[in-house]
C-alpha cells in the first residue's frame, strides 16, 4: 500500500503546476466575479468593502434597455459572422484542396488576415470604411451602386454591418484551414465509389462530405461562437460601441460598466450572463458529440 502511494505521488506532483494555474487564473476569477455580481461594489467603496445586495444588480441590469440592445447586437454579430465565415471558409477549403500550382503559397497568404493583430486590422478597416477617403465608398460610387458616400461607421443602421464584415474577413482563414485539414483526412475511396455510382456534386456534398465533416464542423462552430461572442477589441477600435449603442455588445457593455462607470457589481452581472450563455453552448456541444458517438 505504501509502495503504491509512493509511486503515485510523483505523478500527481507533475499535475500540481497545471492545477494551481487553473485554480488561480481561471476558477478563482470566475468565482470572485460571481460573488461581486451580488455586491454593491463601486470605486467609492472599493477599499472599505462592498455591501451584499442579493439580486438587485441582476434585476437592474436585466431590465436595462442597453442590456437588451447589447444582447441583440451580440447575437446578430455572432451568428452573422459564424455563418459567413464557415460558408466562405468551406468554399475556399474546397478550392485549395485541388491540385494546382502554388497551392501552398495561396494557403499561406490566406492566413495573413487571421495572423494580423486586431489593432492593425481594426484601424485598416476603419480607413476602408471612411466616409470621405474609404475604398469601399469609392468602389461603390464608381460602379454606380450608390449615389453618395455612406458613413458606414457613423450611422446607426450600417455600423454593426461594417464591424461584421471586418470580423468575417478576419475569421475566414481560421475556418478555412480547419475545414481544409478535415477534408484532407476524409477517405478518398468513398468519393471514388460515389463517382462510379454517378453521384452529382451536390449529392456527394449532402450525403458524404457533410456527414463525414460533422464532428469537425461542430468543433469549428463551437470555437467560432465562443471566440466571436466575446468580441471586444474590434468594437473598441472601430466604433467604441456607437453610434447610439448600435455596436455595443455584451463584453463591451461590461467593460463600460467596470472601467467607465466604475460599477464592478453590475459589470459582474454582465460577465456572469456571458459565462452562462457560453456554458450553455458548450453543454449543447458536448450533448451533440455524445449523441453522435452513441449512433
């Protein structure tokens, strides 16, 4: 008994740094944030301690019109970006999966959009969408698609669209490279058999490619949703949440409450809501994976 324990202790000691890291930088901040969300913690009482106020912060935030706008913008932003990123990423993956000269070069070039820091990308697209000097307005007016330049980032009905377009451009390479890697692992004899049987391209896609790619696509969708749902830096750089909260999303709303209004309790509510939504998405993913494995 003592000998078995002595052999196991060194193995657990190797896990100790990872366990301490998770507890210190992941579990503790989450628990502390949840505790703060039930307190009246502001800049004024940060030193003396906060008062426990129960669900008052939740009641105030969930009934706030700005929270509803932020949640709506977050959902529109997330699902619009994910849809176009996956669709365009799949089409590019199909193209780059073909055998043609300089294929690897084009694959590398496509990754530049994803590798570029978001500060640079956000600043670049801010200039591209500029009402006076922007390339997009120049192209659209030159083609007579619009008569006058559009103030993309300065008006309520186009600001969110401009940020969505920017994030789609950023996320396409990530989806493309993952889908391309998944496609290259598919068995080729299945496609050869489908070709012999006279299957069309659309039939091959629906009945062979899509079912075989389903596990990988689920992973890509969940990772994309989690990454996109917590967007902050792109909004801060391009619009600052404006105009008139048109691009305010939940993470940016939480940032405003914490570092502009200095109400850390209310900010904790927003962070907790984000955590609950992401946990629900992760739980749905695990359920679908478990159901897939059981078939």
